[in-house]
C-alpha cells in the first residue's frame, strides 16, 4: 500500500491536535487500550464530550499547557492507504521542529480558525511549506461550527489564502471547511454545510496523488558501502551498496561516479540476494559495474546523461537549530546523503522575516532563524537544486565539537 506522510500546522489553539484525534477516532484507528484511556480521562470539552487532543499530546508539558511542543508522529491506515502524521508545533519558538517534521512530508494540512482568518502564523507556516517544496497543501478552515457554518466566511478566507498562495508560489492547494470538534468533513461529510460539494478530509487524503519521481534523469545512488567479501567462492565480487534516493536505475544504464567523473555501465542489480533488471527510489540495492573504478562511501552514482551540479561553493537556505548562534569563524561538518566533509559559512546573504516575508540584512543567525547563506566545503558535493530534487538537494550542518545537528540546508545554487 502507498504511504502518505503529512504534517499539520496552524496557530496555537487552532485545533491541530483535535483534528488529528478526530481523524483517528472517527476512522476507528484507535487501539482498544487507547480508547479506554480516552474514556477514563478527566479532560472534557465545554459540551462534555471527550477531548480528542489527548491522543496526540504526548509530553507531560503539552498536556499541562494545552500546546504542542514537539513533533508527535501517529500512524494509521484505511483500506486505501497508510498514513504517517506529523503533528507539528504552531508557536514560533518551535520553528525548527516544524521544519524537521515537514522535511519528509508529501502534504501539509494548514489549519485556519474560521473566526480569525489568515493570521501571522498562517503566513509563517505557509512560507515554511513553500521553502520545503511540499507538493500538496490542504487548507482546513476549522471551527466552522463557531461561525454558524457560514459559506460567506469560508469564501472570504479562501480568497485571503489564495492571495498568499500566489505570493508563495504554492501550486496544489485544496480548501475544506471543517469542525474538528464536531466532526464535520473530517471523516464523514457534513450535514451542516450542504453548500460544500468537495471531499471530506480523509477522502481527500486517501485519493490525493503522491508524486513519485522514478525518472532515470534523477537517478541518484549515494554509496554507503563497497562490498568485497574476498572469499574463495566470491573472489572477484565487487558491489556498491546504498539506498537509491531518487529516480531509477536499470541494467545496462550508463552511469557516472561523482565527484570523480568516472563512467561505467551497470551489469547487475541485487536486492535481498535476488537479481533485478531495475531498481527505484527507496530500495536498498547492491550495484555491479562493468569497470573496476575507484568508488567509495560518500560518492554518488548518477545517470550519465543527467548530472547534478558539482561544487565546493554553494548557495543555500539555512534553518538554524542550535541555541548557540552561528559562528562564521568555525569549521562545521556538512552531511549530504552519505558524504560528510568539513565546511565554513562563507557569507550570510540575508535572513527571512518569516512573518512578513521580507528579507532582513543582519549578521547574526540565532535559534529558529531562516535565511540564505553561502558555504564553502572542503570536498566537492554533487547535488541537485532542492526545489528540483529534494532527496539530493538537502543537507545538514553538524557542530564538529559536539556532534550536534545545528542546521538544516536546502541547496539552491552553485556559487562558484
């Protein structure tokens, strides 16, 4: 079955956790012990019904404060599809948590309070979705029960958001009026909004297209291990193992090793001790080449006809995740797939004010700041532009002193 990974985002008290709880509850995706604990809970809504947000508020501090702090992952499935939900914090001080949750998602659900419309945090979350190139966006206009299920309110908010989507170049946006508290249009269609002719949220999630890039043009295999058993029966065995990050490879494909530039032909593809003529993104394979060329961990195998860029000076968007400020005098480590090398932040070009979308020209980079930088790496990286191929266009910065991940990078261009 296909797996859809999606993230929920919205302002504090917009009802993210309640929406996820309702989705799980109404789709009968709650285990018996969870259901029993839910019924025993003292947390109730104003109308006396069970507070479904309990299902996602995993941390004690979240339950006490009624806010989401960390990304909570939930798993469920229907007859049509499996789902992984990332319930992300809405507050600005947890921006790094949302970036982490969104980086592996196929779709974003952005909640808007029907009483408030598009607010500052809506702009911030939408900007992050745009920055991370999520292909699908669902705008759930929640708490419609608190505005008497008025179609005019829904239409006004849709018009507000369309202007924002145009500014951020968000392409595939779907609008659904919902009430997470009452269950309208979450799993079942709403009888309170007969003017709405679209799908419920679950029906949309079950049927939305999940883009799969299986083109040979984006064929990328970061090498993790060179397999050389050196036993009598496998004396001449030499395979190159790794997980295909994007695209597809076939036997007899012409491939190039980067950054060295040596080329060869695929003679064999192995997966779990079986041979295949083709392998696609997500599969961990061992590839054999016609020529014994120098290839090691950190190199990347690509289609000879469609090279990524190779550079040591790269322009990138950075989300800073450390409590200590970015220090341009320090040497950091950059990890790009299986490649790890030293780097320096050569220049801070600007930061984004993610509430107004304006560029800010400041030299300091603090926790949760996002902006554009230029990095200089010790070894060349073979990368795609993040907006074209996320799998080969993302990287992380690591503090070499503590081994802590301090930044997430979206690689945008060669700066050489």
